[in-house]
C-alpha cells in the first residue's frame, strides 16, 4: 500500500477519511490482502469501510454496534479482525487496560492516545507526533523497514483530576 493517501487532520478530532479516499483504500487493502490469503467478501469490505472511514480505535463491542456491521455475523467480524491483526494490518491497543481496542493500520495515519487511569476515557493526543522524525532517522540510519511505534500517555483526565 502506498503513502499516496497521506493526509493531515485536526489533532484531537476524529480522523475521518473522505468517501473517495475510503473506497480507494478499501480497494488497495483488498488487493494487498490477497497475498495473505484473504478473499474479497462483503463482510471484509464492510469492516474495512467502517475502520477506514472513521479511523479510530474500536472495541469488538463497539464494532458490533456500528450501523454497517450490526446485521453482520459477529463471529465473522471477530475472525476478520484477528486475521487482519495477524497479517499486520490491524493494531491491537490495550488503551483501557482490560479492554482491547483495534485500529486499522493506514499509511500516513498515525495516532497516539491519552488514557485516564481512573475512568478509562481515551482521547487522541492533540499534537503532531514528536517521534515521526526519530522513526525516519532510525529507518534511514539502521536500515529498518516498516518501523512504527505505539504511544500511550496515562494519567487523570480533567474530570477525574478535580
């Protein structure tokens, strides 16, 4: 998959990808997943559309409530999420400690998070990632490919801090 779809968005706001970009990315994902043994199915396309269009972490329970996935077999959605994770196309984040969140890996879309250790609220870090340059330098100087990181800040949200 290329970085041709890289974009910027207002940090701290939900990362919403345009419909046209979503469809192009779905097609790219499906094409690249064929090498990993995936078939283009309605369930796979629906899951990719949801997770690309609103590029954010989802719990499996949240995915089950999304309108475009609600009527789908939830065991199938779960298996697809796990297969995407195993193929390196899905991040598994343990943002709320006990609950796993899943976020599709999109080229040019990187997100770090704040997590309240009291109430479990999760919020995207509202600043550009300070480690992006470090990643590029490490790849250039050490020859690593596909380098990425996951960063989570843990503390008390304003409501819990009061």
